[in-house]
C-alpha cells in the first residue's frame, strides 16, 4: 500500500480530506481489501478513544494544590511578567504608530487634532475610572470580612 494512501487514512476517518482526496481514497478503498480492513480498525480505534476520559482528581488534592505557596508565587510572577511584556509591546507599538501618523504630511491637521482629542479623552476617562475604583476599594465596608 502506498505511503500517501496510508497518510490519507486518518484524514478520511476524521473527515478532513478535500473532495478530490476523498474520491481518490475511496477508489483505492474499493480496490484494496487490506485498506478496507485497516479502515475498519481505524474506525474502531477512533470510537474507543472517543469514549475515553481522564479521571478527575479528588477535591482534597485540588485544595492542597490551590493553597500551595509555590503555585501562588508562580501564578503571580507569570501575570507580572505577562503584564510588563504587554505594556512594553503596546507602548512601543503605540509610539511607532503615533510618530508615523503625526509625521505623515498626507494626514490632515483636522484628523490629527481629532485623534489627539479622542486619545486625551480616553486617557482622562481611564484615570477617572482608576481613581473611582481605588476610592471604592479603600472604603469597602466588607474588606475585613474573610470569605
């Protein structure tokens, strides 16, 4: 049996072949009884593996995992690094976009003023939102109550 037909077997079972590939495979399937038996084996294998599930861990194991200092530290460091990296990339991209935008003589002054006003408004709104959340956080009556 040629190698290409063997490779098409899994794609045929999963329905991932193009129309031409499927027709070529079915033609070969009619000619080769060995391929038909292999196809049946593949279908049974797919059926069996489709019914398999991972066993869930007991709740006690998960509770000890979530209480672990290492897990908390690991997750915190991961979020910090992701945030710092995202901030650097966003700042660099914004800087590049704005310098090219503002230095482009083809963009009218009116559009540049509109973008500047919208950007300034967005910054003011973000600062206002952050100040509001900090104000509410520091005055939360239930902050001392543990969950």
